[in-house]
């Protein structure tokens, strides 16, 4: 069995059904929707909305598992439409909601008071993660909790900021935790604890680790989710910091290797892409880095770095790698196809956020990308769902429909930044007022 297949089986876990979406980016954390029988174009009157349920603010996408929808939000009376870099305090209640997948009816909720002191304070960022009857959630201010999925009862919890004497990064805790066997691995921050692993049953700390160069103690831990790869005959935990890419032993936190990386405004967000013997990362304002992995033992060498008009520099949207071509949205709002490992840009377009090739993309334009068979679904910041095709030759739009109205703002325009869940031939997606379930069956 190929290495990528082994990794996929491991991430999937024995409890996740093929038609569920139990975590961020889906069952295998790869943004591939594997269900068959999905519509090819939208009905003339638009797809059928099966239910709507009221929610508060948030950027966190939902998770769908075992007949339930898990979604988080933030309830506050304060104004959350603030400057891009402001850290004005906002008091409110952060919640984890459990809804019936068929009706949207609330089954239970877990809530706690919290004071936000982050930019974009509309609500939580991280998608809940379902695993064997439990739900794990990381709030925007570092409240890490394990809940009984049937009742919402707290099994264990951590206040990461208080326990590790740190503070949230500018845009909050946004790096989705990773479950690896019996461990939950998450970014933490603080002195000597950039990342930590906890027992998924008890919440007890298994290990904590700094990264080299040492991450800032002021909460500059970045936003990139921890990722496990197989390279050099070794399972390696790849952890991004605003100033380094580091490989750790996922069992102990011991460092294998590290290499410098400078993230503009500390904004390292994407999950590293691994293909063959290469690892790619990138971020805001033309930051990009291609590393070649050592085949014999853990180690890397830099192939190219921070080249203008080269590669891709993603921000909010996780790019996809298909047949050694990266498709994704750059921080300038443009969609690129990039040949790897050369880094050559094959084409660019303002679509799918824009409605035509001649439209100018907005700064940091966002469309979350999911692959289904031979086409792609894009949920755009305008609240539109777009069906299209991506190939080395270009972008081809098939159809689009409006699902939700943007309820927040960024860089002077209205936005809806939320990664949907795709499960049971439906899409589940939210804004700051409601979550909806929409039928996408053929």
C-alpha cells in the first residue's frame, strides 16, 4: 500500500462513516468528498434547503457524524465588525451546539463565558472533531474541551492560555487540533510549549515541545494545523511557526529537524502539502517555501523560497495538490494553478469568487475548495456555491447558486468565511445568523 494511502486510512479512523464529515477538511483531512450520486448542475430554482437553524457568530465550519451536526458560535452584544488588526475586548458566551442532522433541531449545547481579545472577534475558528462518541473543540481563546457526543457532558477541558501562561495569537486559536491514535495534538503557545499532545481519554498532557527557533512567548504560535507525514522511514509531525518549519517525533515531541520560515504578520495558516520527496508551505505576501525531504532519514534542504511571481502564497484557503499541480487561492485573491516542483504558474483567474474573468479579485478573496469525482465545489465569501473544473489548462465554471448572505466584513467588503461540511449528499454551511442543510443529491 502506498504511503499516502496508509496515512489516509490512519486519519480516517475505524469509527468514521464514508458519508460523514467528522472533522475539518473531511474524513481524511484532504478536502475530498467521496460520495457518489451528487448533482451535476443546480436546479433552476436552486437546490432544496432542507432545514435552517439559528446560530451566533463564528468562522468555524460544522462537523457531521453519526446523525449529528456539531457547530460552534459566539454570542455577544458587542460590535464584532472591527479593524483587521484591532484587539478590542469583547465579552460573550462561546458555545458548542449539537443539532439533529435530519431536522436541525438542537439536541444539546455546551457554553461558557469568554472574553475575546482578538482581531475578527465574530466567533470561533476551529471545526469540532468527532471521534468514537466524543467531540473535541478548540475555542478562539484557547478553551480546549472534550465532550460526550450524546449528551454534551464535559469529559475533560483545558484553558490553554491560563495553564501555559500565554495569550492567543492576533487572530485567535485557529490551528485545528489533530487526533493521532490516542493523542490530541494542538498548538498552544508560551515558553517551551509551542505545541502539546494530550491523552484523548483523560486530557492529561503527554508531552509539550518548543520549536526551533523558539516561538515567541507572546502567543505568536501561528495558525497552521499540526500535520503528520511519512518520510525518511519515519512518521514525522510537521509544525509550522511564524519563523520556522519543524519536524517532531509525534510520540515524544523530540525535534528531528527545523528550517527557518518568515511569515508576514505571523500569518502562517495553510497545512503543508507533501508530494513525493517534497513539502510545500506558503503564506501572506509572496511567502513560499519548497523543501526536499531526505529519503534516508528525517531532514530537509531548501529548493526555493519567497520567489515573486512563483508558486502560491495562500491565506484563508487550503490549496489542493492534484497530479503534482497545486490549485488554490493566493493572498492577493487570485486563483492559481502551479506546477510542482518547478513552482511555475500555469494560469490564473479571478474566478470562482468573481463572476467573470474580467472582474478584479478583492484582497484576500476566499473560496473554500472541495473535490468530488472529476469536478470541484467552491463555497465563496459571497455565500455562493460554485461547481467547476480545474486542470493544468484552466478553470471551467459549470454552475453557481446563492446559499447564504455574507454577515461580516474584511478589507472594506462583505464576507462569509466558513468552510462547509459535505455529508450524506448534503452541504452544511453557516454564517453569523444561521446554519443550513442543502440537498445536493443528483
